[in-house]
C-alpha cells in the first residue's frame, strides 16, 4: 500500500522514471530507470513525502543469461515517536535498477546515504557494477589484485592465485530434505 | 557534557620564547593494526595514520575472513546452507539460523507449529545473552581488565551447557532449520533454564558494580567515539550501536516477526550522564552507552525468557517440509534482530531446490563502516575502545 503511494509520488515528480512496480509480492519493489537515479535518490531521501533515511542493504542480482545485473536498494523510513516511545517505520520499499552486465555503471549514492559506501564497494567487488562518483572505489572483500567478479554466474574459477594452485570448480547436487 | 577533543601536537611544541621546537616535531606515521591483533576482534586490519599518540585517520581493511558464503548459497539447498549461516556471526549462531530459516519459510509459505516457535525464541534469546557476555568480557579485556572476561565466560558456560543438551553443539548449532527446530527440547531443559535465569539475573547487577561504573572504565569509554543519532541512521547502524545513540529502534518491538509481539520487554537506549546513576561524563552515543545498552539488553532477554517459560505449549516442533523443497520463483528480504544488529537475508528462488541468490546483510559489516568516521583525532588507546564498543564479529563482516 505504501509502496503504491511512493510509486505515485515518483511518477508525478519524475515522468518516465518508474518502469515497473511489484508491490503485492513478498518484497514490494519499484523498478526505476537508472538515468535519473541520483535525483530520484535525493528525492527519496530528503522529500518529506518519502523520507527514506535508512538504507538497509544494496544487493546485486545477476540476471544471466539476460545481459543485465539488477541492483536492489532496500530502503526504510524511520521516524521518532513520542519521548520514551519506540521509533516507527513509516514505509519500506525496494528500488531496483537494471544495469548492463558489460561496463554497466550507476551513479553512487554514497553522499546521500553514507551506508551505501561499503555496500557499493561490495557490489563492485563481487558483481562488477561500477559506481560513478564513489569516494573510495576499490575492492573490499577480495584481495586488491583479484581477477574477475566472483558472484557473476559466468565467473571462471581461478586455477591458481599467486602461484598457489587451486582445486577444480565445485559441482552442484540436488539434495533431499531429511 | 563535552565530547573529548584532542589538539594536534605541533600546536603545542613551542618553547618559552615561543620558538618552534623543530627537533621535537613528530611526523605522521602509517601504522598497521592487525589483521592479527588481540584488540581488533578478529581479522580486522586498521591502517592508522598517527601523529605521535594521536590518530588522524583509521582506515579499516576487511576481507580476511571472506569465505564466499553467498556464492556457496547459490550451490546448496537451503537446509544445506544452515551450517554456513552458523558461521557468519559465530557467537550468535542460533540467531543466524533463525533469520535464514524464517526467510526461506516466508518464501515457501511454511508455518512452524507453536511449540517450535517458542523453542526458537528461547534459543535465540539465550544466544543473545551468551553473545553479549562475550562482548562484555572481550571489551573489558581490550581495555586491559581481565576479571570480567572470566566472569562472563563462566555464565556463558551454563548457557552452552543448555545448548549442548539440546543439540549437541556449543558454538555452531545448526539447530533451527527450515520448518522449525531440528529436535524437541530434551527432558529437564525448561527446569534448567529456570534455574539459570534465577542464578543469572542478580549477576547482571554484580557486573555493573564490577565494570560499568568503574572509574577507569568510564574514563576510557565515556565521551569516546560519539555517534549522533542522525549519523547512526545515515550510516546504516543497527542493534546496540544504533540504540546507544538514543534511537529507540528494535525490530522485535517495532516490526515484530514470529511471536515477538506476545512478549513484554523494553528497548534500552543510551541516556546522557548525570541521571539515574549514569556516570556524569557519559554522552549519548559514546562507547559507554553502546556497552551499557548490551548489559541492559541481557536483562530484557532474561525477561523474555521467563515469559517463554510461562507460555510455551506442548505439541510438535517441526512443520511438514517436503523431501525436496522447491523454492518458488519469488524473492524475499527478511531481517531479524541479532545481538549485533539487523541480519538480513535476500533469498531469490527460481523454481529449483537451489536458490538463485542468497544475499547476506551482515550487521557488523554496516556497523564497521562508520569506523573510519569516528576514529578521527582520537588517541591510539581509544581505537581499541571504539572498535570494541562497535562489537564486530568478522564472520559477518566478511561472510
């Protein structure tokens, strides 16, 4: 319900921004076009109609074999209640952006939500999405000289690293619940 | 109540005539702290740019414990992934299992029976107490006090004995799986839990007397590493770090999941010094507040446990889960309140038994990101106080 309101407000403010909305599922989300993402993010953060001040998570999904990577920004609007009262969550929404796999880049929102700094570094490190304007754009979890982006579906497991040989790539099995 | 401010040394190096004592001028050094270090709570590397004893900047480097849990999640079925979740925040394994199980149960529409839900909450809150005891003990140890560590671990032994009687393991349990706990509680578990609660609750006041109001401890932690509530929300902090800054936000109360809406408990937050017995030097959002929120949370967890003991019904603990659980082509993002913050799982199914993507939002990952901001212009000794108060477990930072 609240995600529908956000979708309406965004459509009114930025025509052509909201590409799709899936608000009745388990994970209510709006798919936005990555072109005006910076303005949309600033609007979502600062406008009193949205007020999403808490960035919970930035996830990256590889849509292989489609040539897209999807970024999912989970946002929450926290607001204080009376003195001694627990704070309230006014709304939650997930914003999805589709970025091309090869060389796709998205404006960084680290200046809007500082929590994004490390989440974007992780999305770059593990999925290869570049973030323009990121203050510290380098790998965070893998070593600095790692080749490739491990969470991609077409990632080639390395055969050796720094001269140390690595084993064969793992296989998937179909398991049974006990 | 002022935040402590240190001045850079070069301003003060003038002799009696006001001439610059160039010989005594220090230079900036880049000092490496970790990844192997007793005070960094795991394999965390901090590169400190220091000017004498003053740290101008501390840059955390993480990834030394990266074990590719998310990639493994794309190759294992959910029930096979449960042991991996144990090892994320290895001090709160029950809570990790709980969060992941609930995410998958939401995705697949599995309803856990009532007794199973109560057992999950009991284990989750016991593990919260155990985790906060480690945090209490190791924080004191970082600052040079050895005794609280031993007392904390002694109480933890009773909790680990309870866990061992229930599932056989002391640290990585894999007890709470998809569909509920793997086994029902053993005979005598609830009586032992009652005895433990009667024994443990007075101990919290003893530990306050031992450490929380100790003059040296207060001098080292009050006013150090102050995080304002706006900064805490902007940087995505959750758990005691957020509550220590005065933001009364706890998922169990504010967005209740499972059966947490049936329990009465409070959310402790950081309070300014001078009232209620709080030392006067304490500022809301400093390291002392974050530490004290954990101590108060142990009391609230004990309260929840007593209510569980009263309310737990008989019956089965597990739901009927199909032999090969096919995940629907939907996704779910579920967050649970772990001892260190909100642990989130984004599970994307694609119709097969193996998820397409498992994204883990580790609370310590988000909490640690603020370290580079608050470790500016503090003394080297304060770095240990600040990192210890954030209470990171590198298992969920690096996954």
